[in-house]
């Protein structure tokens, strides 16, 4: 996922220590550092969906991901390079297991059929542990501790903080525009403290938007009848 590599390239800074809640209504404007630590704290305890995309020349990648505080996630990635067909991959990550559904990806590997008369177009493939780790690493800068580190990195300049209103709620707005074209825009409700809107963007059409905070109930594994488990290679193979 090229967007993941872009975020990973920004690096990660140590997370700020969590302190008390933001100032109450009518109090002085909080610092950007205080807003960032509150954004990280509330995001870590909430579910959400993130959508976004990136491009390089004619190549375009877009994704949608549903994330739980436990680290479980499900989503879809679409990759297109005209005139080639659209490559769509669905992923579910739950605990140490990662399942992938992508008939086009299997076809690129020369796999057009699966044992047990399973249909590659509708069959999820349980990934080897090492591959599963790479999938989780690819989203790490977007979620959990990785997200907080990314926010801190994006706001390393001189972010502005202002009083605002978002969907009828009194909020603080934090904005930062980096020299390389990246930007960060966060709306944080004052009381109770929670993220209302979070958007990251960059050059070449790169964008990530977070939404549906607290509305993702669960991430479920694929039905066992629709899962193919590859044989484990013999030691040394």
C-alpha cells in the first residue's frame, strides 16, 4: 500500500504522556500539544472508519478500512493502472490471523482454482503468519499508537488552534500545513472530549479521512466454508 509507505516514511515520534481533559467551555485555548494528546487518547479507545487514496502517474490506489480499538480491522484496497483491470483486495485481520479475498491477485500468481472445488472469486485465503504481519504493518501508521505518532510528526511545525463549531458542537480546530505539502485538520469536541473530524492530506492527491467514530460494532472472520487454509510448508522447504 503506497499510502502506508508514505506515512511510514514520515517516521514516528514518542507519544506524549496522557494528562487530564481539555479546558472547559470559556477557558483559555489549549495548546496544540494538548489537543494532539487528547486526539490520540480518544482515538485509541474508539472504533472508526478511514477512507483515502493516493496516486503516482496513472496508478491509483484507494482504500476503506474499519478499525476497532483492539487492533482488529477489515477493509478493501483497490489498485488501478490503466489499461489493466482494477485489482480489488479485501482483508480481515483479527488477532494473529489475516484473511485475504482477491481472485485477481490469485490469477496474477497463476492460481485459477483451489482444492475442494472452492471458487477463487469468493474464497478467503488465510495468510501465513509472516504475510499477516506485513498486512498489519501496512496500516500501522494509520491506527493506534502509529496514528498518534503520525499526528505528532505532521504537527511538528507551528500548528494553529482556534475555537470552532462542528455539526452544532463546540469544538477546537487544529490545523497544520507542512512544507512538503502535507496538511492536518482536526476538530475536537470540547466536552465530552472526542474527535469529530480528522483529515490528513498531501501532494499528488494523497488523502486520509476518518469518520463514523464509535460506530463500528465488530470485525468478524469469514465463514469457515469460504476459507482456504494453505498447507504449512515443511521445515526447511
